[in-house]
């Protein structure tokens, strides 16, 4: 693969995902060894035409010879097109570019709730913008995905849980969003959308942890108690992650306690 030379990609030092994938570009030889730096440490006078707020929202790629700057998915595609020329027609295909730009924005504007940074460390002048439509889209996506997996997984615990219609888990997950929304708005309404994004990341990650066992159930028959046990292990990991993220958000224990209370209430309702 070819290396894109004389280019500098500016990533968010407070974003673990940005750090990882830009480092991967350099490690794989797609960019030169000096081809990445955090925009937080990029001198103000080094490139006056750089839109710093846009660079925060959409990763910027600077041509160090011409001064040309690309942002977002176009920056990534420019690197990939040089490394793999065969993909260039696809990467330049406008409908595909438009679709990938939406996918990129969906991830970028939610990156701080997918992999959180310590909120107390957000001391730089420029911070990622918040766009409600992308946060709502993220909440809906994670709600539907987690509910879909759970609706299939709970069927494996037949005999331990009463049979239910397919939509039960959708109501349970959706109800948790509403329940926790009321609590966070009481505790600290300014952190409502950040908290809900983090909470649904935890729910989605928990559902993904159920997938290997769910897949295994298609190959071998295991007792319901095994599936219930794995579910409890995953729930415990989710609770620990909820505590960790609540600490990063600086919202204390209230939301973790209410998270448990909601789950216990729902379990009692299901069993009774």
C-alpha cells in the first residue's frame, strides 16, 4: 500500500477512538511517521485557514505543501484512495460519499458517549459540538439493537422467565430511557443527553456480550440456568461500567442506584 506523503491529520487528543485509528494509519504506513498530531497542540499560526471548530467535529487532513484542507470522511477517503487506488471510483461515487458522510457524522458526534473522555479534563477551548438529531438517532439505534438481541436471548431462559410477546424487551429498554431521563433531569439536567448516550452505549455493549452465547445456542442445547447465569454476569459488568461512566460524568451514585431499582422493578413485574 502507498503512503500519503506531506499530509498531516489532526485528531482529538481527548478521543480514544480518534487516537487509535490515526495511530493505526501511521502504523500501517498509510501516513508518514510524522503524519498525525492532536489539533489541541497544533499552533494557531501554523495554518490560519484551518477551521478549528470544524476540525474538532470532523477530522482534518492538511496538505503541507499546498495548504489544502479536507474534513471528515473526505479526509479518511483521501488516505484510503492513495493506499488502495482500486477503491478510488467507489470513494468518489457521490451517493456512497453522502451515505458514508452521514455514518461518519453519526459516530463523530456521539464519539464522547461511545468511548468517554474524563469530563474534568475537557480544558481545551474547542470541544465537539452537540447535535441533537445525531444523539437521538444514536439512542434509537442502540435501543432497537439492544432490544432485538435481548428479545431473542430471553427466550433461552424459558422456564425461569414467563413467556412474553416479542415487544416486551423493546418496552423495557425504552422504559429505562424514560425512567433514567426523569432522574438525570432532576440530578443535573445539563448532562442529560451525555448521560443517556453513555447509558445506551452500556446497554448496547451488554447486548453484544450476549451474542456469543446466543450464537452458541444454535449449535448446542444448554440448560436455561446457564443462559441466566451468563446474563447475570453481563448485567454485573454493565453495572460496573455504569458506575465508572457516572464517575467520569461527575453525577455520583444516584443514577447507578436508580438504574438498579428500575431493573429490579421490571424483574418483579415480569415474575408476578
